[in-house]
């Protein structure tokens, strides 16, 4: 799987790069500009999927070596909101106790969980709370819970999120509609 992900990167980078080049020429019509923007966006999304597959392959093969550093969980939650690229994610709380995680991976994981909750639970707003070494996300609707927890593998982002967070010692607990992600203390 890692080899496939690596080999997909080159043609994907080529397509994305040429789409960006075309968009910068300024010589495209309105429709062509929109199409090139769609190609850029789609190729960026494919790149993220390839990265997620590669990361899961590393974790499953025992080759994942996260860059663990003390991090503020509130900063993780705030960056996750930005990365989600969707409206309706609210972050509340105070700076928690420092956690030892690979911050960029944790941020992408929390973002993926929030997006999954919106997509499969049909919720407009996801509330992300931070307290101590915990990040809570709610509401996890009953129909979305198996997908969010990666028990029903229909969302690569959620499955990757769980694998990544557990790889550096995180844990998950669902109580009612509240998902609590506990991160390892620094």
C-alpha cells in the first residue's frame, strides 16, 4: 500500500501542478477557469486521500514514527476547525494540560472526525470542547457513531483519525452523543 501511495504521488503532482499553471495564465475563459479550479481542488483532495492511505499503511506495518511533541490540546482543536474547511465547527474551552502528540496528525484527525460527524450525522454544528487532556466532539448521532468510531469503514478520514490517535496513545469513548478523545499527557 505504501508503494502504491508513493507511485500515485508523481502523476497526481503533475496534474495538480499543470492545473495551477493554467489557472495563473489569465488567458482562460470563465468556464475554463472554473474547470481548472475544480481540477486543482479535486487533485488536492486526492492527494489528501493518498496521504491518509499511506499513513494507515505505515501504522499497520509498524513503521509509523510520529514526531511527538508537547502540544496544547486547545491549539489542536482550533487548527482542526481551520483544516476541516467547513462551517459549523465551534471550539470552546481553555488551554488544557499539555499532551504529547504529533500535532499536525492530531489536528487532521480531529478535523476528520468533525467532518465525518457532519456528513454521516446530518448535523449543522459540531461542538469541540477542550478540558485537560481531553477533546470532546458532539453531537455524534446514533446513525453516525459506527462510522465516526471506524467500526463501520465508510469514511477514510475517520478510520485514519482513529488509527493515528491510537498510534500515539490516544483513546476514544462514546457516551450518548459525546465522543471523548483522550490524548497522552506530556
